[in-house]
């Protein structure tokens, strides 16, 4: 997606009028530019399908994790009521894992929505640029035909090709940009350990609360027996 986004930004921001003036064969240059735009639209359409499918999978997983979260909470309560604090602790740990998964899935879904909005906006801009280029190519061909007295205009397109060949370098530039944007993760282990401590404290507090609520039930059961 990053490579495609850079290429699309290049195409959308391209100044067609200036390109025509600089090209030795404007009609050929415009035709090539139109093809580049159409290929980018096709790439974006495929990317949109991929993002949509990933979002649907995330939504299905989110539903499952939410059901699991509620189930583990019930199991922890049941275990505590039967005096199995060890099982209750494990159930609460499992519930916390579900909550972490839910948070990540919600973030993934939000990110997918943002990507879809960005893709749709880019496609609209590219469609407008494609129509602009198509009309200019048509007008240029008509002008060339009239200027040549009705014969096909020849001539090399080396300058036009050089103008468009720069697009071929986008993939390499994109790779460099990706490498530059890789975040440092030197503090990841520290952050993870602190999160584990917080989870453990929260679980111990909840276990204490469960002990308090289950103690009267145990005493009542003992008197009854």
C-alpha cells in the first residue's frame, strides 16, 4: 500500500500541461500517462478488496473474542464459588488476553476504515486525472493530425519517455522511505513487562473482590450441612 500510495501521489500531482510543453511527442506522452493512471486505479481496486476482506475477518474475530471474554469472566466467578482460586486466576488471565485481542482488533478495524477512505479518495482523484489526460490526448492527436495535413505524426518520444520513466524509480524510493519509517523498539520489552505487572495487580484485586463475595456463600453452605 505504501508503494502504491507514493506512485498515486506522483500521478495526481503531475502537471499535465507542463509535461505536454516539455515532451517531444505530446500525444504519446499523454497516452502513456493515461495508462499509468489506469494501472494505478486497478492496483487501488485490488488493494481495496484486500483491506475489505481483512476488515471482515477482524470483525468476525472481534465477535468471537467478546464472547470469550464474557465466558472467562463467568468461569472465574464459578471457580471462586467452588473454592478454586487457582482456576479463577487462570480464567481471569485468559479473559485479559481476550481483552488485549479485542483492543487490537478494534484498532485494526479503525485502521482499515481509514485506509478504505484514503483509497476511495485517491481513486476519485485519479479518475478525474484520467479524464483530464484522456481529453488532452484526444485534443493533441487532433491537433497533430491537422498540423501534419492528415498524415500520421512521427518523431521520437525520448523526452516523453524520460519524463515517464521516473515513475519506475518510485518503487525503489518507496523502499527507502519504508526503511526510514521503521520505528525503534528498544523499549518494547520494558513496556511489555510493565503491562504484565499491571495485569497481575488488576487480577489480584479482582480475586480479592471475588473472595469477599464468595465467602458468605461458603459459610452459609457450611451451616446448612
